[in-house]
C-alpha cells in the first residue's frame, strides 16, 4: 500500500521499517503490506487489512487505485506476485506501527527517501526504490491517483544475473539492455547492483 499525502508543496510517502527479526528484507524501509489470507475477499481488502495491522491506518477499499504489479524473478527462493495500490492518507488518522514486523514508521518526501537510499542511510528493496522514483513524476496526490486510474497497472518481473568477470550480482528491470522486455515503468533506474548486502542503482550498458 503506497500511502501518500500532500505536505505543503511536497508529496510525501509513508514507509515502515521492517524488524531485524523477520526473514524477508529485515531492516529495510518498505510500503505497508503482506500476504493475502483466505478470509480476504479481494486484493484491496488484503491491502487495507495489512495496512491497518502494520501502520494503524484505516483505509477505504473503494478509494484504492491499482498502480504497479511486481512479480519476483523466477530465480528467487521466495516468489511473490505483489499488487501495489495508491491511496490518499485518511484525514484525522495518525499511523502507528505494530512494533513487531514493523518497528518504525515515517512520512518522507520522495526525493529525501531516494537521497537517503543513495547515501546508505536507508535500506530500500529494489521494487520500493523504483516505485519511489516513479512517484517523483507527480507533484500532488491527485496527480498520482489520476494517472494511476487512467491506465492498467504495468507488470514488471526483474531479471537477476551475475557478471562473470566481476562476480557481482545485478537486477535488471524492463528496458535494461540485459532484460528481454521493453520498459513498461518509466523513470531512469533500470539496473541495481548488490553490494555489501545493499541494492544500489547503477547505469545500464
């Protein structure tokens, strides 16, 4: 769930920091979300439930806008088919993390989040970093919601590969020369390098 708010002239996004004890993306800042349960009548209902459990926000399922669909690479030991929704932060509600899976929650400007990721003070998974980069195209929450509602959500499955000469691991997105599919997302980030346990953006060539 990509929860947004207008903070004066700045568009902010809400991120939660995952506990160091969880087995997936420990210590990373991510969007609230989780796995669909049998009791969830829809993906939107799942997103609403997980957002309330992790961040204490009650959202209207009817107000959610499908945005991007991320499918984990075929090589991944754990695979997910993740549907990202956009939502406006409800008025009068203050988020509060659950203290178990999520140990911190922050409102942060999209540019500030990317800067902290690039300088190493914030850990972002590739899909989160790319999604925040895509948000930089929108000046307001209205602009983001309107654009998302105007088209079907693009589907992106990254490609994981290793450079034989350097031994380094990379993730390529559609539009990278190493990826078989053309760009469906936009933005400038096309490739990530895994260095010392962190994913960093690198040029695609």
